[in-house]
C-alpha cells in the first residue's frame, strides 16, 4: 500500500478484471451477432432465401434516431422488453416477446434506457398509431393523455392558421377555442418514421413470441382512436358505443369512472368487483341496469354463479350525476364490448325508469334482492 | 514566516488551488440546482417553458446530472483531495498555476459540454452525454491535475500511507481509466448492439461508485479522527473495506440490466456482487460510527463533523437499500422506476455532497484564516437535511408506488400509473427549491471567506505572504 506503483497496479487489476468480463468477455460472446432468419435449418445454418432479421432502419428513421437521442427521450423511455420472469412488459402489451441482444446489432444508437416515466418504446411501431396520432402526441401529449408528463415539443411544428389537407389537426380535449392545425417540420417527420420503425415483430432462433392471455389490454385506449376499432355497426349505434366508452373510461366530471372497479377489460377483479364481460346481469334485463346506474348497488350479488359483496356508489362524478343520455350510452357500451352483444339502451328508456322511481330518495342504493324480486 | 507551523505553510500553498476549485464547484452547484428545479418543475407542469427546445426535459435532466457530477463533483474532488493529500503528505502544493490552468480547461470543457447537450449534440451514453468534442479536453486537464496531485503524494514525509490516502488516490486514478475504457468502447472502437449499453451503464454507475464514493469515504476517514482527536475504531478493518470496494464495486454496478437484452450472466454477476457489497459497507460503517458514537456530543457540536456523519449514515443506509433493491424479486418491481432517482440523489446529495460540505467547512477556515459564522453553517445544515430527506422520501415512496402500479398490466399508463406518482414529483420540486436555497447559502458562506473583497483577492494574498 505504501508503494504508489504497486498500489496503482493493484487498483487497476481489480478494475481490469471487471473490464475483462464486461467489455472483453461480453464482446467476444456476443459482439459478432449478425441478422439471421426466424427459423434455422436443422444443422444451424440460415436457410437460403430466408428473410433476415433484424432489418436496418430506413434512412429517414436513422435520422429520427439522432433526433431521439438529441432530445433526450431516453431519459424517460426504455427500449427493451424484459424477460417474462423479470417483469410485466409482455403482459402490458409492450412487446410480443422479450428483446434479445440481436435485435440491436444494426442500430447506431442503442438507447435501452433505464427509466420509465413514459412507456417502453421498443415496439411502439406495432401499436398501430397513425402518423398523425404520433405527431399530435409529439406536439402536445396532453391533448391525448391529459395526465401525461411527456414534454410537449411545439418547436418541432409550425402552427398553421389556414390549414391545407396535409396539416395535422390537434384535437384538444379542453381547449374551447377549437382545434389547432400544425405542420410538422422535417425533424418531426424523421422522429415519427423512427418511432414507426421501432418494432420487434419477428421471431429469432433464440427467442420466440410469448403467449399472453386474451383479456390483457393491448394499450391505453384513447378517445381519438376509437373510430379505428369501428365494426360493422350502424353509425348511431357506433356513436353511442363510443360515447359510452368515453364515459366508462373517464375519471373526471361527466365521466362514470366505471373502469376503476370493473377494469378496462370489463373483467372486474376476482372476489371484489364482478365482471361485466359475459355477465348475466349486463346482458339481461335493461331496467335493472338502469336502476343500478342511477342509484348504485350494495350488498351481496351473484354474477355468473359467483357471489360478490361490495358497494357500488351511484356512477358519475359527482355520484348519481349521469344524465339519461349518458346512462343510455354507457349501458349500450358495456352491452357491446369485450365480446358482449346485446340491444342498445335508449335515453327514453332511461327517462321512463327515472320517472317510475320519482319518490325514491337520492343516493338510496339498491340491493340485488330488491332488484330480483318482482315490483309490486 | 519561519515561525509558522508546517500545517500552516501547507495550507497557504494550497490556498490558490483550493479557492479556485471550491469557488468553481460552488458555481456548478448553483447551476445544477437551477437545472434541477427546472427539470422538477417540468414534471409537475409539462407546459413549463415547453416552447424552448434547449430546455426540454430530456436535455435539462441530463445537463443537470452532468453539471452535478463533473462540475460540482469534479471540482469538489480536486479541492478536497489536494488539500487532504497535501496535509497527510506534509508536502506543499507545487505547480498551482498549472493546476489552476488545467482546472480552467476542465470547467470550460464542461461548460461547452452542457451547452452542446442543450444545443442537441447529446450522445446517448449514460453520464457521457456531453458531445465527444469536449472529451479530450476533459481527459487532458484531468490528467494534468492528477499528475500534480501525485507529485504532492510522492514528496510525502512519511512513507506509510493511511486509509484516506488509499481511497482518494484510487478514486483519482480510477476515473481516467474508466473514462478511457468507455471512450474506446463507445467511440474509438465502438461496440455494436447492447454491448454499448453494458459499457455505458458500467461507466455511468462506476463513476459514482469508484470516483465520487471513494473520495467522500477518504474525506470521512480523514475528518472524523482529525476533528474528534481519536483514532478510527477497528482501523485494521479499513484495508479490508478498501480492497472489497476495489474488487466488488466494478462488478456490482451492472445489476440494473436485470431481464434486459444482454446475456443473463451480466446482471446475475452484478446482483451477486451487490449482495457481497454488504462487507465493505459494514466495514466503513463500523469504522465511522463506532468512532463517532464514542463522542457523540462532540460530533453534534462540530458542524463539519455533523455534515460528515450525516453523509456516512446516509452512505450506510443507501448502500443497504441498494443491496435490497438489487435482489431480483425486488428489482422486478423497482427496476426502471423513479427509485433510480432515489439512489442517485441519495449518493450524490445525501452522501457525497454532505461529506464535501463538512470537509470544506473544516478546511476553509484553516486555509484562509477566516471563520464562517456558525449560524450560517447551521442554517445550511438544517436546510440541506430537510431538503435531502424530503427529496429521498418522495423518490422512495413514489418509486415503490410507481413500481407496484406499473406491475399491474390492467392499469392504464398515463391516466393511472403516472398520475398517481405526480404528487411525489410535486414534493421533489419543493425539495429542490429548499436544496437550491441551502446550496446558495453554502456558496455565499464560501465566497464570503474566499473573496472578502473580490477585487483584492490576489493583493491580499501577497500581503499575507510578505507579512
């Protein structure tokens, strides 16, 4: 310890051992990975004419990666799907499979990141966001997710007063002066093409897709992309379902906040909150549903043969404040999502039930027994 | 001059470099505090200053970490290690002009580096985000300073070295080695794919473990006996603790890659070595606290020591928490959450900075001959304590909430997971305001002593020398 030279050698040796492992050793182990095909021949060779993965980014996306790095997106976004036993990433729908070292060999900037104030972006290109959606998100994330902490990047856009067709409409959820139009700069376009190309949608010999249970939601559902999931339903019905879904998911005045208990996937929580998907109550008598939506429900209830005992405050913020139209919409929605398919509920039907309950004190919750016994 | 004690001669020889590094460190500390506030404010209101591209969150956050580690950390390390090594070597500081010259280059390099980050030339490598153009300047100026520090050490009067010297010398020597390894692996012979991440993460975490940490430990090993006037209890363990850190810390830092796209042995080794770190932590903790608690009244009365003991306690607690969080079962929840912020701030504020504050308050009166008012120091101590504890609790509880909620795939991300940790960001914003205020007090305390009359600094120096 007293001889500086020996001391220096000592401390460099200890450091050098870790260096040998993490730098030299790791490089010799997986420093020469190359793209390969999804499935190998029996002898381990790459089949002739097979498509090779990963593919390299397009020129524009490569420039987008530079922007991504320069703006420090990696501060809040990871780009790695962890192994199933190490985290919830696949369950959350952030990827079809865990990421592998080979996925990154063609990237100039490997931006794995180590913080997730924002969601993982390794597979953002698989989430079927439109370019406009991504532009709107980059311009002002809060116009899509009101509680997002992602910094708006108005400096990547030009605000336009007289929009042409290619300009992007920023749909504000609270801005009273109406919607704004912006024109993306070339940097914004690069970023969006980079994001769209971020996807690990191929299998590799060392890693295959993970089967995930069906009831897991793919991603956050937001008002702007509801129209994308349109089925063959008539427009009035689809509108009612869309509005109903908004109410179901909204946790602010005018919303029903239903998803907090019954969950976004309509499955409820085992033992606590009954499911709505496939529920004999939801698909059954409308009048009972309307009554519950006005006054709430307490006590024991049996849904699909399972007993639950909990309190459901009258939906709405403040409780019991949903209008006839809102109740009609949200009930129509829950009767027509998650595989449910039942007749729509109209505002008139709600009004009739409300009329029949005129004498009932506000906030006086129903019990299941009261609802199942025939009205005198 | 012949009647001066040797210590006084040494202190006087260190005055120029110590004052230079300390006053620059103070400026960086305030810069970092301002950036930390802006970053924290942006997490409570994303629209705060959002129209300025150079102030976007990703850049500010990174600039703040770099200003803190290289600006404040680097300058503070130079100031404290030069003085402690000169004192322990009983040798005068020579070549002050060269040291200051190199120090100016170091500070200019970081300034340009931060401007480069804000101007959009950030590299994506952890703790090496400054544009590559400034790396040579940083390395060369660092090597000049380190060389001159080694000269001081080589001219020591007593051949036997003690714990503070090992820790400080090792830290000074490890940094350029780490820097060169990272530079080579990331830019000169760039590794492909996730090897880059392994290397940059290894570098970024090692910087804290092998550069900031040993300097602070070394300073604690020097200050506790010096102030209490008693030897370190169970001092024979210190050498074991030192080599444990040297041997284990470089391995332990990669456990953050748990579950990621790297071979499994990398995080696995990291986890095992993190657990083994309980030994050096226990050693340092025993050495410091067994000594301090023999004379706890004196610790309380001496403000420098109060800072140091706060730092060593924080080191012990944070390191044990770090061990727990490296266990795979816990890492599954806490990985990628704002617990990372807890670790970083615990280490750089709660541990490193607090010990540096203590060292400065101990050294500065001896070097300049001017006492800092006790009330000012005390105010600094209490505001720091309040700010640090607020910050750490918010990040710890917020991080656990973050992890637990994120682990439930049915909860939507922005409207549920992120919304529920927003209150904690609000707390951190207030904590950063308190810390900024406290650091301002520190800088004022220091500057008032170094520059009692800003324009007569060198003149006063001459007068003192000729007196």
